[in-house]
C-alpha cells in the first residue's frame, strides 16, 4: 500500500468499524455496558493501526454513537439519567487514555526497534571495518553498507588528502551535487557535523576525527537514523581509517628496515669478499714495482695499478661508512674544521693526483671553519677531486676554493672546479644549477653518490653547476662553526 492510499484506508476502516459495531449492537439488542466494551476494543484496534489522530477521532465518534443509539432517549444526544453522563464521560476518558497509551507504547516499540537495528548495524560495521584488508576501498564498501542499513538514500565516504579542499571520494552512492564538496570542506575545517533537510529528506555530514585531526567525512543523505547512531558510525570509520594508515606506515617502515639491513649485510659481504683479493693485488703490485728495476714502463704500469687499487679500497670503505650512517649505527662527530686543513689532508691522501696535474688551493680570508666530522668531510673532498681528475684532460688544472656562502652566513661553500666535458645537455635548470638528486647515478659516478650521502650526514649538500668556459663546478655547502659574538657569555 502506497503512502497516499494508507491514510484513506485508515479513515475508511475507522468509520466502517464504528458503524459496524453500532449496527451489530442495534441488531442484537446489546445493553449499554456490552456495547461500550465493544466500542473500546474497536478504538484500541484503530489506535494500534492508525495512530494517535485516528484513535482520538474514533474515540469521539464512538462516544457520539454510544450516546445517540444506546442511551435513552434513543436517537437523540439528550441524556435523561444523570448516571449515564458519568458512564459516557468515563467511556470517553477511557477510550482517549487507552488510545494515547497504545500510541505511546507503539512509538516506544518503534524506537526500541530502531535502536536495535542501529546497534546491529554498528556491530556489523565494526566487524566489516576491522576485519577488512588493508586497502582503503574495503573501508568504502563497509561504510556504504552501513549507510544503507542506517536508511540513507545516498551518501558515502570522503577522505582528505592533507586538506579539506583536497577530497578523495572512497565510495559514493546516489547523486552528488556540486555544493556537497563545499559542505564537506566546511565540516572538515570546523570539525562540526551538519544536519539539515533536503529533497531526499534529512541530510547529515559527520566529520571523521581522530586525535583532534579531521581525516574525512561520512555523508548520509535522506537518512532516518538517530544522530547518536551516525556519530558512532563516524567514529568507527575514523578509527578504521587511522588503523589502515597505521598498517600502511608500519609496513613501509618495516620494509625500510629490512632494506637497510639487507643493504648493510650485502655491503659487508662485498667488503669481506673484496678485501682479500685487493690486499693480494696490492702485495703483488709492490712486488712487481720492486722487481721492475730500470724498466720505467713496467714501473709506471705498476704504479697505475696501485693507484686504482687504492681507489677501489677507498670506495669500499666509503660504502661501508655510508651504510653505517644511513642505518643509524654510526653518527658524525662534528667539530670546527678549517677548510685549509681539509685541503691539506686531501693532498696527503691523493699524492699521485696532486703530482699528475696542477691543483691550486684558495681559502678566502673571511671563510669560517666548517662544523663537520673531519674524516667524513675529507672523504667528500677526496671523492670529488678524484672525479674531477678522472674527467679532466691531462695536465689541465683543478681549483679548490673555500669561502663563506654567498647567501647563507651559517654555511661554508667549498668548490672543486675542473676543465672536463661539463654537464650533459638538459641537466641544467634555468638558473644554471643542477642538484645531484636529479641526475642519473651512472652519469654522476659512485664517488659523487658517496659524497652526496656523506655531505647529508654532516648536515650539508652537494650541487653541480656548469663552469663558464667549459667544465663543471662541484659545490659542497657545509654548516659553519659560528663563533659566539664578542661580549656574549
């Protein structure tokens, strides 16, 4: 039965029932007491079926019929016996009271049934959300089923991507007018639910809040569920979203830990497997050099082998240091270190490079000391100078310059300038600079990658820029060891 036909049927049934009882009472000659009970039963049934208004009207109609057909003088509304007045009033009061009690009981029963349905829905939602797989789509499906069970004609789950204005629709059913996005954004900004009538009925927008942070909104359009049920559903969905994010972040952290452990183990294995043959090569090379005697060509070849072997050993040591730093098993020990001392140590560690070509060193007078781990800073310089030596033509000079950073007084800038082939086309931005993170590892070389990692561990960075006239400038920006101002305690 549709909504329009039901009220008509209720009124027809109510009037017809009163008329039927009246006709049956007249035909059977029932006394007033019996017919009064019959009227009361009819009023009770009409109240259960039709509600408060139909029951009240039926009570008045039954009272009128009771008076008109069964209290003398019959077929008039006049009452001769005063006792009948009390009987008639008592019947009216009893019928109206019974009507209201029946309606109140039915309303309470409907509310209890609604609460039961809502509790079952919330329980099913909690099971769906917390047994779902760790994908956000499962959350949307569970939220959609919950909204359907809560009587929502449309709506869905929307999550925020860092801002209420960046909305990610996880699940949605029904129409989604443009103004809904603004309403959801308002809920996210103010962290307060919205509720108002709409063409679908009652629309409710619930924020998803965990730990004071709004992660999204649950939208129920055309719902007849209670506010408490919707708030409980929103809290469950918010906790489930937070749980899924925690699972994803935990899996990511665990993967990073496993990756770091695997990398460290791999580097240790490589170091162990390569150290023995490198040591053997070094011993053999020294033996060949001693036996070369007057053979200059053989002695030169032996020296080149020794140089490359030393560079390989240094690369392996650098890789192990980088792995320990990235794994958190070692920390830089910073101290004020003059750039001139770093340049001097670089010369001592690369005697063959410094003897093979002219290398100039310049430290500007106002250059502050660097606040770095000296051993790590030395490895940065050694790797970059080796790179510059490798790519530069024979006998081409290399320049080492240290100065105060031109834009940041809290940093020291060290530059290695070579006359090599320069940077590949397209590797330089509009300002003429290129960061090492944006270039290919194969083009940078392992030495530059190690230098970048060691610089980051010291709180610095490395960048590349084209050198005017040809070549490349490798720039190392390191924290400066700033001295306290005079007069300060």
